[in-house]
C-alpha cells in the first residue's frame, strides 16, 4: 500500500501585489500569458498554479516564489 502524500495548504499574495502596482487581473494575465480567469482562480485559491506559472508570477513582481506563495506548515 502506498502511503498518502501530505497535502499542503498554499495561499498567495497576488491580490495585494497587484493592488500595490495598480494592476488589473487582465493586465497581470497578459503579462504572464494566461487568462484573467486563471489569475482570478489562483487569487481565490481555487487553482494551484504550475511551477512555471508560479515562477512567472513571482518574477513579474520581482519577488521570490516564497514571497508570493505562502505554505501553511501546520
């Protein structure tokens, strides 16, 4: 029997970072090459982005991935 992997609770600061720069979801989506719906789902925690998208988002804001995405260690 294969043991279950623990699930991580991941939140993000995208909405805050967007607000600091005065960006809309549509503008951010265009900057990283996804749809506005994707950005909305990531912000609400309904979609955990791929590593590639996570890196693109972090780079767009000049931050590390850890500064954009927060892992709840509990």
